[in-house]
C-alpha cells in the first residue's frame, strides 16, 4: 500500500470490506486513453496518440484483469507495437515484483524492482494499491491507464491502422448485448470468485458462492443453446472477460477460493467454450497455469505454507 508515495505496509489481499464482511475492490486511478489522433478519450486528458513503440504494458500472468489486455493485444496483432513486462507470480510483501521466475522479466524499461515504483514514477504522491495491468507511456514517462476494461477497449479501437482492424471486439451492433453481459458477469463471477475467496464472514462467503454458481449454471445453459460464443457467432470482449475467469477456475478458485460446488470440468458446454477460446490464435500464449498456481497459492492469508498443488489435470484443455 502506498500512502503519499511511500510504501507503508505489507501487501494484503483484502482491500476493504463491506458491512457484511464482503470483499470490496479498489477503483482504478489512472484513466487516460490512447486514441489514433491523440484526442481525449471517454475519461482523462488528451495527448496520448497511438504510435508504434511508445507504449508498454506491465502485467502479471496470474492476474485475470491483466490477461484481458494480453489477449486483446494478441488478437489485434499489437505485439510489435506495444511492448510487455511480466512480473513474478508470487506476491511479495511489497506487492508485484520483477524478477527471474520462468516467464517473468526484469524491468528493463524503468529499472523498477516492484510495480509500486512505477506508480510513484507517474505520481510521486500516489496513495493506493499498485495493481496490474498498467499501460505506460514511454514518451511522457507516466501511466496512461490502469483499468483493464479501458485498456481492452483502447487496444481494440485506439490504435487505428497499427492494429488488425478486421478484428472488432466491441462491434457497434452488439454493444448493448456486450455491456449487459459484462454488467451481470462481473459482479457475480469475475469478481464473485474473489468475493468468495476473500470473504471475512460466513454470510458474505455464502452469498458470493451462490452468485458464482448461479452465473455458471446460467452460462452453461446459454452456451449449450446458442454458442459458440456469448453473443452467438461473434467473439467479443465479453468472451475475453469470461474466459480469464474460467481458465483459472479449477486451478485456483475451486480449491483455494472455496468455490467448490463444481469444477469447470463438470460443465460440458463451458469446458468446450474454454477450449474454443484457448485455441484462438495467440490466446494460449497468454496463459501460464504455472504462474496462476504459484501466484494464487502464494497468498499467505489463504495458504500460509505456500504449498503449490500438483493438480489439477487440465489435459482436456491441452494445458
């Protein structure tokens, strides 16, 4: 936790709780947008024009929110336009750390040891949690945005001809449907697994638990009837947001987060859907079950001895 730009306490998974003891997530702080001409986006200020090589993503492969941005970068073929640094999976006492765990990097761009140093480079008096993803502007030496939902949309449309314009993850004709899906899936499932795992009372846990499985049951029925994707035949950002939760479910949420009524493997339509998304070009490159397990099982409050499970068997997904 940073207070006025100074690290003040060891990292803790629970950011805040509501009156029932339920997990409350921090609101993102940096909300500028990259646009083709540098004009202001829906929030923030102008001056962030799309340019090849100007922007850099800081991500964690354990983190579903960061993985949203990696998948979008792959599908929009922005690999050569936006560079990436991957932090180590295990959360240290100072939060996300750069290092030498296989698949992670040192921070060769800013020379930081921890992600919180990136935040204080952007704002020397920043107060809050240093989260990923972070979209960094190399030219202005500041954070553009640290809200994954914003970053996904700017990668989809903010880079113009630098990206693959044949891929549209937020098509005009489907926007109402996509927004409605996002608004329902996020609280009950994407964040619902966290509300289950980090609940501090039985009441909060059971409420979140039932919400998770009500949504999984609903999505199983929906995909069995009208797949292959959430809106039918078109893959959209709503599918990215769902996929990043599903791919982590059996490896982390089922056991560690006590979401243990059923596994993803027990849902035929959802399992087939997850495999379809995983097989899209580039998506598999963004998934590391090794990082996912080492990251989640490093959370001392949930797993004091930090023992990483050998299972589960994910061979049906090709993992």
